[in-house]
């Protein structure tokens, strides 16, 4: 069997025995793999693809993870709305790039804690981990409500504590569906990610309305209480089907796989661009004379289409293959940033950009875990996903602030209220930076695609 054929088989959810966490899958012959798997079926039957129910309690898991993702993305996707509110009220003297670090700290801790979260799930179980993570998420917002005039306090509450809680819950929502679904994994992941898109859409509108009615402090408190009320019962329902394997903290042998290397790099680069639109759309809207309500509406439209992309990405992966879908996702992300956003000097084009980029942005978060699961199978998916998410750390932490620095260097105002007097030109360096990183990411995904199969019509 040639290398190409072997890799084409592996890109689907693997059916080889997952009892080899430290063995390079490419080095095993089919006969050796089959013999070893046959010898160890009784011990590992619960972990095999054929044992996965593709339903049953899995649908409860999907519903609970939907709510958990709703809470996560209601926080991380809507920081741009809260950021604009803070810049327009209690922190008007703070540069946008500095305040963006609060949201970016939350984002940066999500991937940085991926491997630790997987280890925590193995030690105390998914249910206990989810409860701890959700509690930290809710309390971080309540704590931030007392720090709306204190930048350091926001870093400690919304940034640090919120980031740790989000990291735990986000890792769980990415890894637990693979325990319950195989043939329907794309659909299950799509439904879970849909919750994140719905959360971002609903909370973008709700947060702006709350800010206008009760002020920024109570906006934080109410969101925190909503997170606890919805998230804690959902976390209680997130239970493991089987205990997680005693796998290594980091499995370096995974970097022997060229497809994993290419997708790892593509993911690490691509996330630099993902959070620039939702963080800066409200300020960009003000720069062309639109109201803060319209800016929040654009974020809501972005998140609504983000929800569509998150859901659609799953079935598309099932139909066309995860790598093919990933290529299309990153190409659409890059084209929307480079061709539409720079020309969006009025509401119409800006809305088109928000919608198209929202779909591509959402699809990323569904297709990327599908690619990783497809390469290594359910037995190694949790560690592989934890490693892959950890690679997002730099992009999550620095992606949006770099855009802020470029905005300031181009003459962008430090205060959101003054942004009304600016024009689109000051935003173009930040836009082209985001579009450039998205393009580079797309090229690496394309390279990963061709390591599996040269034929463009091949489902991989």
C-alpha cells in the first residue's frame, strides 16, 4: 500500500485500535495493525469506533454542549460590544488595543489551557470539570461588574478567571462528542457549534440593550447570572461514555504526520484573523458614521451567520470530507477580508462582509476539530485536539491587539467616540493584516489537503 493510499484511509474517523498513543500510525503495516487490534478487542472494545452509539444519550450530550457553547461564545464573541461600551463610558481614556487585551487574554487562555483541561477531564471526569469551568465563567463576569473603571481588575476577572473557565468548557465541547458519535460526528459537532453562534448572536443584541438601559456594570452582572443559570445544569449533564484513556500529556509522535503538521500550522496562523472582525466591527461602524446600536447589530449579524457556518460545517464535512471543507472555509475567510471589508464604506457592503465572514469564521470551529479527529480517530482525538488548540494561543492572545496597534499607527483614534470623524483608510492596515494571515492559513490547509490526495474531487 502506498503512502498516499494509507493517508486517504486515515483521514476518515480511524478504525484502527487506539491503544497506540506513542506509535506513528504511518509505520504500521495493515496486517500488523489488524492482528494487534484483534488481540486487544476485549480490553479496548468500549473505545473502538464500532462501540460508539451514534445517538442515545449522545443527543443529551449534544443539547448540553449546545448550551455550554452558547454561554462560551456569548462571552468571547461579544467582547467587541462590551469593549465599545467601556470605551464610550468608564474607560474612555484607554486605547482600544489595550482594552482588546482583556478579551484577548480570555481567548489566549482557552487554547493555552487545552492540554491541562484534557488532563483535568481524565483526573476528575468531564462532569466535574464542566461544573468548575462554568462556575468560573459566570463568576468572572460578576466580578468584572465591580471593575468597570479598573483596567487591572478587568484583566483579573473577565480576562484571567474567565479565560480559565472558558478553556475548560470549550475543550469539553470540542472533545466529548467524539465519545458518542462516529458516522454522525459532523452533524453532532455542527449542532454543538451552532449553540456558540446562537449565543454570540443573541448576546450581542442583549448586551447592547442592557447597556443602554442599566449601564455597563449591571450588564456584566446580568450576563454572569445568565451564564450560571443556563450553564450549570447543562454542565451537570456532560458525562463521559467511557473514562478517558491514560494518554500522555503531549504525544510528540503526532508531529510525524505531515497532514497534522500542516493543519496545526494552518490553525495556529488562521486564528490571528478570526477575532479581528467581531472585536472591531463596532468601532469600524462608528468610523463611517453609524450608531453604536448599528455596530452591535452588525456583530449580531456576524454571529448569526457564524451560527449558520458552525452548523453547516458539520454536514459539509460528512458529505465532502473535513479537509475539503476546511480549505473552502479558509479561502472564503481570506477573500471576504481582502475583497469586501476594505471597500465597505457604507452599511450595505459592511453587512455583506459581516455575513460572509461570519459564515466562514463559524465553519472554522466545526471543521478544524473534524480534521483532527479524522486523522487520529476517537482513541487519540482528545490529546490531538488539546495539542492543536494549544497552538492557537499566540493568535488568540495577539490577533486582535495587533490589529489595534495597526489601527493606532495608521492614525486611528484612541477613543471610540472620536472614531466618527475617521474614515475607512485608517482601518485598512489592520484589515489587510487579518486578510493576509487568513490567506497564509488557507495555503497551509491546501498543502495538507494535497498530502492526502492529489485529485481535487477526492473526498478527504
